[in-house]
C-alpha cells in the first residue's frame, strides 16, 4: 500500500487544484440561459435525474477514490495483450452498409446510409485529465484518428473523461461534419475550439436527422462533470439511431431506470442495443448498472441482439476486467437473449451480428 501513496497524493493534489481552477471557469462552462429555461431536467443551477440519486459529495468522492486506488485486484487488468484487429481506411470504406466496429470502451464506429458515425470517441492512452496518470488503456485503438474516413457525426453521451476525450475531439474536428451532444456538452466543445456551426446539443427526446439517419437523445440515469466543482452542469443522455430499416440503441453511461421501457415503447424494437456493462460497484448503484440490470435494460427497450459495452479497455472499478463479459454471457444464455461481444476492431453486421467468441478468455 505504501507504494501507492505517492500516486494517491498526486491524484488528490490534482483534483484540489482542478477544483480551484474550475471555479473561475464556470461562467463560461454554463449552459446557455435559453437551454436551461426549456429543459425539464434543469433546476437550481444543475441537471437532475428523474429519480434523484445520492450525491456522494467531496469527502465521499475522495473515500471512493482512495478505495479504488488502494484495493485493486491483481486481475483488474489483463495479464497479457488483448487481441485487437487492426483496421485501415480501406477496410472501412469498402465495408458494406450497416457495419459496426468496436474501437474500445464506448467508442463505436458505424457505417449507416453510406456515411460514418462515431460514438464517445476516446483515443488517448489514459481516461484522465493527466497524460501521465489515471486509468490507462489495456489496448491501443484498432486505428489512428488520421486513418479514419470523414465522419458525418460524432454522438456524445456525456462529458466524463472516458467518454469525452479533449485531444481526440480536437484531432477529429476537421473531418467531422457535426457533433451531437446533450445540453451543455456542446458548449464545452465550442470552448475547446470546435466551430459552433459544427455543434448541435439536445435535451432528452430531442434530435435531428443527418442524411437518412435519425438521432434522438433519450433519458439516462447518471451524472456529469470534469472536476469536483462542475458536477451536473451538463446533461447526460442515451441515444437512438434510426434508418429506414435499422434501429440501434446506445445507452451511454446509466444506472437502471424506468425510462428504458418508455424508450422501447416509443422507438423499439431495436436490431442492436449497445448497453453499458462494466465499471459497476455497490458503492455507486444508481449511476452504473450491474449486469442483471443491463440485461433487463435490453429487454425493456425491446432489443433483439445485445452488445455489452463500457468494458475491456479501462480499469474503472474494483471487479476483475473479465467479469462483465462472463456475467452478462451467463445471464444472456440463461434468458436466451442473443449476445454479441466483438473483439476490438472486429466488423459486425448490425442486422446479423456474429455471436461472441469469448475472446477475453
């Protein structure tokens, strides 16, 4: 444990410094008044879940950080390299429509209506505000940002570091047509230098169409913020993606909530659901789902094939890194729910995805 103390002290120092710095930036990071006024989710200067969840506060957050940093299991990270299928631009361009590639964690590349779309792009080595500390990738992305084709739209679920990568956003911006974000997250992008004309932001149940693809931001049960002083100043969301013959649900990060059934009633059935299954713990039960809840969410939204995401790339909790795959595999088999868990870089046909090969074993 003593060997961990310098790293812990560094984390605590960083968050204290970032908190002080952020206090001077909140005016610029705030959601525009018009957006606040029209959002049912916004009150008293913060966004809120439909069912309030416990705010751990500063000291509880530090306690959780301390436990995560000092009680890690030896199997929390892979003991050998994860298999990754390298991709080239030609692979993507020549792939058929309705293709999907998992690039890592919650970063998915989709080819729909002849165009490319990207979810929650994280390409940096660490999901952290620091390049030298914080959760480190288990594997490299299957391809570099510069090797990606033009991206019609990037779809963002919220602003946490493992979903919104500052450096990746700036590197992607020249080749991205639109960034689709929940309320407030779009303001962050503009602050970072993304042209405002490329940014659209939405409340729950709002959306837009790009070519033949319809996007709708839908409810999630989570929280937001990139420091200890800006918690919930931006919104979080799940997303529905629809074409004439394809429907996909992307959960983003979320605890289990009643809104899944409403999403299924309004937009289901879904050919594929990309459901958060990982980084769960009893200490944060209402903002991340246990695998049993992830399976129920898939059933609630009326999904056909389930794809567990938010796993296999970063160590963000206390469970073994393979546990989310094993638990959801057993649960899906028992419930006779078709499950696909592709290798990083493997191409899936959204309408006929291949069954899992249990590559993590």
